[in-house]
C-alpha cells in the first residue's frame, strides 16, 4: 500500500472532486492537495499521523473534513483558504485540549466548524450521552 503522499503530489489538480485515501496511508505531505478547487469532502483515514503544512490549502469548495483519532501532527495552514468549510469532524479526545485547539487554529480550521465525534462505548439506548 501507499504509506505517504509526497509534497505537491496533487497540487493544482483542479479537476479532482472526490478523494479516497488508502487505509495504509500514514502521512500527507506539504501542499499535497493544495488548490484542488473542486474537492468538496475529505475523510482522512485512521492510521494517518501527519498532515503537512498547507496540505489542503486553497481547496475553495471543501465543505466537510473528518480527521482521524490517530492524527498527531497537523501542519500550519493545512486548511488555509478553505472558505466553504462547514464541518470539521474531530476526535472526541481533542475536545477542550488546548494544544489540539491551538494546532487546529494554526491549520486555519475555525472553531465554528468543529464537531467532536462521540466515543462508541458511550452510547446507551440509541442515544449519545
């Protein structure tokens, strides 16, 4: 499988609308998908530990992002100029953690789009506690 997508690998790929990342992926390089202007949704798979600087910057149509529990490093301006962003689904463990919130801010993810996933073991009678 593919463990790493290198810097600038798909930079300016303006026709890219949908992205399916492999489960073997561990790292997304700097500016790897920058300026993919038609990309609307991004689900980063579990196993990814690093997203590089400006990896998805300038993805003007990006509306939804989901980041995995395994993510440890989120680069500066990783989502800069993603003006259409409405939802950033984040690991529940990140809620209220200052260092994680600071990393999200440096990555240009505005607080108004944060949605924290609930832990599966916290479900009871079909509702989230």
